[in-house]
C-alpha cells in the first residue's frame, strides 16, 4: 500500500509493518515484517514499477546498530538516530528526501496487545522509561510521514507524536 511518494507499506491492517523505500529506481526494505509478508513483496514492488531485482538493502530498526548519526549507503540514504529503549539497539531512520522518519518501535500507533491506537510506547518494550527518554532525540527532526513498526503512519508531526507518547507514559506512571 502506497503511504507517500516512494514509500509503500507491506503488512495488512497495520498490525506489523515493513516498508519499501524507493530512491532513483532502487529499493531499501525497512524492517523485515513477518514471514507472511514475503509473498506480498513482488506485488507491492510491481505497484512501484520495481521488481525484486531492484532491492538493494534490508535495514532493521531493532538492533542493526550502525552508529548514531551514520548515513547509510543504501537507497534513500537514511540517517540513523539511535533510540534505545524498545531494544538496546533500537534506531530510527530519517529520510529527508522523502520527508519521512521510520520509527520502528521507538513508538507505535497501534498496541498489538490491547488494540489501543495513537502514539504510545510500543508493547514489549524492554525499558519503557529509556524509550520515552530517547524520544527527545526526535524532537528537532522534521518529517511529515512517520511510519511505525506497528500501526498506521503518523502524519501530525513528530513533535506531536512525542508529546502524546510522553503524556500516555505519564498517565500510566
């Protein structure tokens, strides 16, 4: 499903997401999703005018620790922002050319455990306090599209998503 120019989501109902990021005719897969998603990749690539042969990289947000601030030499040239909490090696990928911030599980807009919607700490987070603290690293990032690992893409700004996660975390404390 196309969610923005050059960005398609693999995963139905926004429960578990993986993304296809196209840049200059080549594709980066962001997060691997679940085994059932693999059969959907060729069709989604076709909708983008691409094939499996155009896939150049798979980047994981859960623990593919590249180094904070690194710009990856893959299609889309995502910049890494480390956001430990969900896992010690959690990272967010900023793609300025697509005005997107792929947040993985730094935050979720759908809780797979309760069905709750809206920006929140992702379920199964190893250290929720650290996850919330790590969100401060995103406050200066500008991105119109914020695709999470779980839930629908957030389009009301990174700062508002961070505010809502903090508010929800404070309510639970």
